[in-house]
């Protein structure tokens, strides 16, 4: 199943809400992803450029983005980034496909 790595920053509103009512946000975010047809596999709060990192699986890439739209529209997060991730085995299959297609390509100037 396709895997997506999603990162975002928490808003001041979210941070204040977490201070006022500390809770594990996995259940709330998991329910949101489930409602769109995706699965939240892992959730991490991080230090650095991004505040939150989520590992999401979904056959439909639009499902993960739909969940992010809901969270963003609520004022909880900002600066969402979503990237597709591949396992080493999945990437090996991509490399095989690239190898089979390589002879059909001509680079610029050749």
C-alpha cells in the first residue's frame, strides 16, 4: 500500500489547546485519516523545522490530502508537506522499470 510522509507545523492555537488539555492526539488524527480512507501508521512530534510527522498509508493519495485539509482548516496546523515514500523492495521494482525503459530515451543534445 502506498506510504506517505506528512509533516506540518502546529499553530499557536493548537499549542495552547495542548497545554490547556494535554492528550495523545493519535486517536483524533487516526479517526480523521480513517474517515477519508487512509490509515495513520505512526505519529511523532518533532523538534526542528517541523512540529509533527505522520506516516500514512492509503491506496488513494487524495485521502491523505483530504485529511490534511480538514486539520488545516480547523486552524490546528500549517505548512503541510506530503511526500510519497517507497520501501526498498518497491524502489527496486521502479529501478527495474527504469532499466527497461532506458534504451528508449535520448538525452538532450544527443
